[in-house]
C-alpha cells in the first residue's frame, strides 16, 4: 500500500476517535432518557474517555490485522478489570462499552473494506 492509503487510514482512525464519545453519549442518553455522563464525577468521566479512545485504537488495529479473537480478549479483560465499577453504574460501563465496541467495529470493518479495495 502506498503513502496515500496510509494517510487515509490515519484520517479514518482519527474520525473514529473524535466521534466515538458523541455516539456513545447519544445512545446512552437515548436509553436512559437523561444525561448519564453529566451525573458522573469528572475523574470517572475522564478515565472512561481515555479507556474508550484506547479501545477504539486497539479495535481498529486488531480488525486491520485480522485478529478478531483478540477483540474478545480485550472486551473480556476490560469487563473483568472494571467489574466493580460496572456493579455501581451498569448503564454507563456496560452499555457504554458495548456501544463503543460496536461503533469501533463498524468503522474498522468499513476501513478494512476500503483498504482492501485500494
């Protein structure tokens, strides 16, 4: 793949990282009928944003590498590490993770299809 394909790939990854928070918050707001994120402590929100963005990047990289099984390991590890947090606010942690993973997979699969066509 030439330089042009790599640049487009980075642009699409950036699009995912920049938009995923809005998508997750919009879906959670629709489910809860209230601003779920606004009710959280700043530290919890900030941690969730960082973890979510890392999750976006990992999922894109794993899809592009064809390592689909590894995505389940990332998802399971996150659920294990954050299990205590999930018991306190399952909507934010569990639904937020599922929405973020689904959105990341969708963007990554589209990106993989575009790159395969180039």
